[in-house]
């Protein structure tokens, strides 16, 4: 009984290993054919798409938008401006009420505590 189970496991393992090797060979052949087509001029260089994505400023714009509230919060904390402190307290109260509302509707766990 155990011998047949071990034999079955070895057969399955060898089959999986053989399939992985065939997959590697197929991928290598595909890369070779692609390079040959590029050399003949039948296919465009795909690296240009990656270079175009690297020159995109969309990520930097999104990062800037997400950073603005943190900068406003930092200004409110470190400045001695009473108006800024009042606005900061108001925004924190609003965010606490918003989180409490989300907890009521079950969107946030009761254990999650965000300042």
C-alpha cells in the first residue's frame, strides 16, 4: 500500500518537473523567435513601452495629492496659528465621527483605532 502511494507521488513529481522544464524550453524558444523577428524588423522593440511608462508623471501627481493633507496637518500642529488649530480640531472631530459611523455600519472593526 505505502509503496504504491510513494510510486504514485514520485510519478506525479516527475511529471510536474518535466512539465516545468518543457515550459522553460518553450519560453526560451519564444524569446528567441521574438528576438529574431525584431532583428528582421518584423516586430517593434517592446522595451519602448516600458521606457514610456517610466517617463509618466501620473504617479508623482497622485503622490502629491495624497501628501497635501499631511502637509496641512503638519502646518496645523507646528504653527501657533489659532485659526489653523481650530480647523485642525474640527477636521479631526469630523474624521472621528466618520469612523464611528463606519463602525456602526460594520465597515470597520471595533478594534481598529485610528487617531
